C-alpha cells in the first residue's frame, strides 16, 4: 500500500472519528466525553440532556473499574459523573458521586443491581434493583437548583416484594425532602436515607 494512500486512510479515520468505544463496555462515547473516563475505567451508562437548563447538551456518565474482584463485597464501585457544556461546547465536571449507583456486587443473589440512569431537562434519576427471593428497587431523582447551582435529591422511591407472591407482599415507600432535607448530589449517600 502506498504511503499516500495509507496517510489518506488514516486522515479520514481521524477526521470522521467523532466517537470512540469505551473499552469493552459497548457504549459509544463522544470524543469530548472520553477524557473524563479515567484510565482503567469503563463506561456503564451515558445519557444526554440539558441537565442544568442552560440550553446546552450535558452528559450523565457512569463509570467503574472492570477488573475488581467479583467475589469481594463492595467490588465494582461505580461513579456517577455530571458533565456540563458551555456555549463553546466544552465540557467540565460539574459534580460526581461514588454511592448513588450501587456496586456490582451489591445486588445480592440477583446480581448486578444497576438498572440504569435517565436524563431529562434539569433532572435525572438513578435506578438500582436487586435481592433474592425478597426483591427490592431503589430509585433516586435529582433536580437542578438554579439557586445552589447543583442537583438536589427531590424523591426517593423504595419498592420491595416477595418474588413468589409479589401482589400480596409489594411495599412502596416514597420519601421526599420534607423528611431528608436538602441533599446535593455530591454529598448524597443512600445509606443515610431511611
């Protein structure tokens, strides 16, 4: 193959490489998001929306270290990153939390409890689901506060049921800021919400 042809192919690949794949996760990561994925981490989820209401597309990114010991309790700690864009389409890390997305081994016998993230204008939710015969789900919703310039917990929904008889054993607990007060995403700890 001629050097000019090889150079041309490489140039085209570089120019049209608008996204890269996040290692083995199968998620296509935009080039501008890739620098926020630390070495040795993979992306588990990526959603986009105007998370702070400024008219620019922001990103909700969940990452983890994939090679953690799968048998160790608490292995596979996940980090939620909120990346906000400015008028030049440059991203910055606006907030992070290492507890809202449960670890890979925190789902009990059911396995990995991460059920996903949902991003909307000025808002996002994180869902976890697990258990064994007794199943549970925890959903956390955060809204953007223009006053505090961060995302605050506005709703917790905890569901549980016996897998053998879900209709008779189903329980739902809704918790609002009236009970837990003002909690910013950076300081959120699900173990402190009862």
